[in-house]
C-alpha cells in the first residue's frame, strides 16, 4: 500500500500533464488533411430529390461520407487531450483535498473527520452551481475545437435540456439528501466502521453503497471524457456520500 498518498497523486498529476502536452503538439488530422477538407466534403444530389431534401444537412449520403472521413482523417489527439486532462484534474482535486487536510497515509484518511451538516448542505448546492457552469464550458470547448459536424443542431438545444436536467437533479438531491442528513451524526470519521452487524447497518450500507458506486462510475466517465469542470463536482458528490455514510455509522454507534 502507498505510504504517501500525496506523492501518488502528484505523480498522476504530472503524468496527466505530460500526456496533455503530448496531445497538444499532436496534429488533429493526418498528413495532408485539415478541418477544411472535412467540412468541404462533396455530396451527391439525386435530381429526383426536392430542394429541401437536397440540402447537405438532410442528405444521408453526405452524413455517412462525413463520418467516414472524420474517422479516417482525425488522429487520436482529442482522446489524448480528454483522458490526460481528466487524469490531471482529478489528481489535482484529490491532491488539494489531501494537502488541505494534511493527509499523507491511508490510516490518516480513514480517520479523517468529516464536515458538519451545514457544510454538507453548502457544498452540495455549490456543486450543483458549478455543474451549471461546466455544462456551458463542455459544449463551448468542444465546439471550439470542431468536435461537432457542420450539420449538427445548435448547441443551444443540449444546453437547454441539460439545464433542465440539472435543475431537476438539484431539486431532487436537496429533497432527498437534506432530509436523509437529519438522522446522521456529523462530524464523523470519513470511513466510520459500523458498530455491529444489524439489519439497519446492512441496509444503510447497501443503499448508500449503491449510490457511492454509481457516483464513482460517473466520476470515472467524466475523467475519461475530459469533462473538466464536472470532474471536481463528481468527486465532491462522492465525498459527500461517504460523509453521509460515516454520519449514519456514527449515529448507529451512539445509540
């Protein structure tokens, strides 16, 4: 087991930064091709088609030709940039948490005292606020590097539906987690052990463990996707669920 957690995540941060720099200097397209060639793909128009069906964004052959050319001409530059930035940002987030709490070993991490209920509510809502910003950054950043084809709909549509989804998620998380916070005893140890094996502790561990697993998978997906501002929020929500679990285990211990 690693004896210095800060050293581990510092190494991952440097590795991610080095891979990101490598991706930055990698050409986006194979030799002799560019984004202008991709956008300049010609398409065949059937004279029997009407004027509306002859538009390139409505022509199925044009779309197929575009996606085939994109797959053939684009290099792995964007993949390098996404995964490497995800690794770097996630490592930096965890490293800042470890340094702020002066944690170096796993033993210290397991014995780390959590935040209180007021701080829990503040961090929960701050996370949802940051997700709203990350939504806009995600689409503008990818649009700026020409990730979307010229016939794609405006990013205003995913921004609208994404904003609605975030609003629903924010309301549901407050409606579920804040009442669920009431029986918990905080602060507690971050990895508080259950005092005894009862059906209450097993049920609590199963329910919260399920959501911790989902949030952990979501965090991994955001790292792979290079979703810059969402990564710290996903890790924050993972931390908050661990805090809630620790608070319940402390409440069971104090009964």
